[in-house]
C-alpha cells in the first residue's frame, strides 16, 4: 500500500470538526434500508 493511500489519510480526519449535515438537505422520502442505515431521496 502506498504511503499516500486514501485509506491511510482517513485515519487523520477529525470527524468532530465536520459540519452537521442537518438542515443542508431536505429528505424527501425513505427509499430503503442499508447495512449502514436508512437511505433517503433528497433535495438540496
């Protein structure tokens, strides 16, 4: 694996510094459930 691999750089992301996406998108309808949670159709 290369030293500049995207997977390696993901460990360095401070998730607490990311903006809360609530209010950015309008969730229109639930279209299904996936392994990681619910999947929505959205309008921006």
